[in-house]
């Protein structure tokens, strides 16, 4: 289902009359799952008033410390207490409600936020006005993580203080890169009993507590490959112990081997579920390249997609195909807006003109070639896949061709992870944003040739720097490729009909041939306007499906 509130924006004009009208939609009604209205226990915390510790103030004459309230009678305000409730409001921010049990009094409130930041305010309790019995304050942490907030209330007139503490965790998660490692291969029993995954059933991948991955991780980056397929279908990745969503992560046709990167929340027991939604058994492979947790590590910074490698013209490496069983390394850090000192890079890697079937492995520069793969290909196939890979100490990544014959390789950079980056990940319940096949929710039909659909996802929230989505093309009428980029136009431009037709980008997110159904993970930058464009770079129409899985928040 397309999100509520979505529809066409009427009266969109085009600056160049030779160009077709851009197809667009209104901002979807995204449920970010944060704030007081959220039912998610993960982002709500409480410390009831009965945990309050009361003390009499020190003696004005001697300065001696007071005994606990249990031992000292304070007649003026004997039941002074504070109850604390906290709610996550963004990746780094919380809102704290302090509820007072007190006689009418003026109170001095000191909030120690647990990050060496303290706030002191004065409030008056008037029990004839319910609003004055609760104090609400907000705080933004520089780093994601777990903190202990301490609230102390001082009633000088009645010679008493009250203290309560609350343990909180910021909603956002930082990324920790992990050397590419195979966690699951049902063909040989890696990570699960050997044997195919049966129709309309699932298998589990152990993530939290597996190898060097700590328990309690919030999400994981997996490259999921489906192989030995005998019917059309799709794979769904979701946290174990939750309801299976209706979105998809990997779409395939019979006798295809298809990889796709997924960023998926991890279940509370540390597992991710992979469901086979086809009528025949399949084999599944899952390789990890990183994970997200509430511990401060690396944030994400998206960039406008930029081409770093193209073996066809010698960009980023020597000109000519990457030979069979050969490797090249290429510099990432310090080039084209990517700074030095990054921990990992988000890529889109494309294989084209391969001489025979094989696979590519992308890994940190200077590291050993892993057994994990990033994309699989057949002879003559053009195929792309998203890749998140740690960067070597020299700022390089390496690409290995696992075939015995040559292939061309293209690498586009879409973002990077670093300790200086502020974008923390917030997963969402999977949500279908767009399905051009559905006339009930999208009235314009397929995405036109050499045209684009714009999505105003966060034009009213500049703190959101990027979205994690899955884009799938189907009913493809010819060969082509899809590019996802930030839109240079503002929402006002589209509403007022003053937008300019953007320059089509030269990067790609997924490639297809006529009749193919192709998915790929997209880490889409919101740019300066909060609008994301989906470009059909082919000469024929295609249907487009877009599913949303999460976003990066800088505040």
C-alpha cells in the first residue's frame, strides 16, 4: 500500500516545453515512531516517583550533611517526590518530563543530562493548576549512546531536596564496519543446517553475539544472495520475532542468482529472518559488512552520487577489463568530497561486459581477499549492487574478480561513514512509498523514458540527511538503468511551476534488460531540498516500486 497522504501535485509546469512534465508526489505520511505518542518501548523510559531519595538540606549553622529523609522529618513538604519519563524525539535527542509531588512551593530543579551538561531552572508548583506540576525539558546529545540522567529538586523554604535518576538510550544508532564475513550459506550449512529454504518458509541468520559482532546490535548490513531458484519470487529480510512485512528485499526469476544489500533491524534474540516467498525451494547466502548499535561509532554522510571507477575509460584504475582472478585497488578517501579518515564507504558497484559467469568481492585496501561476495553475474550481464565496505588504513578499497575471465567494473560513491559524521540511523517499519503498477494510489502509470519521479520526503525537516530504500524495476520494456539523486528544485518551485529540469546524473543505482525485474538498495541523499529524484535512464517506460526502511538523522 502507498503511504497515506500521497498523491499527485496538480499543475506542475516544466521550464523546458520540449521536456515531459516531471511526475511527483506529495510528502508521504511517515510514521517515525518517536515522541510521546510512540508505542515503542525502545524509545520510552521511566523512573517512577517511588524511587525518589529525599534528604534534608545541610544545616545552615554547621554546614553538616543532612541525613536521608527517612531519618529526618521535614514538616513543610514531607512527601516531595519526582517521577521521570523520557521519550526519544530524534536520533540524538530526548524529551524529559519531570512530574512533581509537592505542596505549593517554588522549586529549584537541576538536571544532570549525563554528558557533562547540566541545566538549572526554577519552577513553581501550584496544585490548583495541573500544568504546573510537570516540567518538560529537551536535550540533544553530541553522540548516540546510553546515559544516566539525574534530576535534583531543592525546596529551600521547606529545607528538603529530592533526587531521582533515569537510564536512557538515544534512538539513533551509529555504524561499525566489519570485515566482509559469510554468516549464512544454506548450500553447505554455514550458519544454519545445510539444505534449501522451502517454499513460503524462512531461515534465520545469527547476527548479535556472532563472532566479533556484539549482542544488542540494533541493525545489520547484509549482502543477501538467492541462488538455485526454480520459480519467480522474492526474499524478505526482517527482525526475528516480528511480523513479516509485505515489502521485498530481493526479487528474482527462475534460474537467476540475485544479490542485494539489506539494512535490517536485528531481533531482540540477535537474529534476522530471511523468508522465501516463492513456490519452490531456494538457497540463501548472507554476508555481513557492518552493524549499527547505540554505542558511539561512525555516523553517515551522504553525497551526490559520484563516479570513482570505470574500467572502460581508465577512471580510478588502469584502462581495460579487470582480468579473471585479478584485483585492483582504488583511492576513496580524500577525493571528490570524501574526506580523509573515514571508516567505511557506501558504493554502488556495477559489472558490465563480463566474459563469463562469476562474482565480485569488495573489501578494504590492504586486507586479504574474503570468501564473501558482493554481486554475482553471468556472461554478458550488466548488474549492479549496493555495497557498504570498510576502507583500508590507506583510504583505499579493493575489488576482486572471482571469474576466470575479464569484466568491466564501475564504482559510484553515494556516501561515507566517519566519526565526524552526524547522521545516525533510525530504522522504520518497512513501508511501500510507490508502486506505479497500482492505479488506486498512483495515477500516472509507468515511469517514462528519460524522465523522473520526485519524492519530497523531508523538505520540512533538514535534519534528515538521507533515506534507506529499496528500488525495484519491473515490466521493463527495454534495457536501461535507474539513478537516484537529490533534486536541485525546492518544493515551492514545484508548487509554483518554476522548477528547472535537472541535469540527468551519470551515475547508476540499478541496471536492467528488457523483461527483467531488478531490485537494489538505495541510500538516497536528501541534498539541500529534501527531495529525491528517481530517474529512468532508459529509452523505454518501466514500472517502479520503492520501499522505505529507515533514515539518517543529524539531530
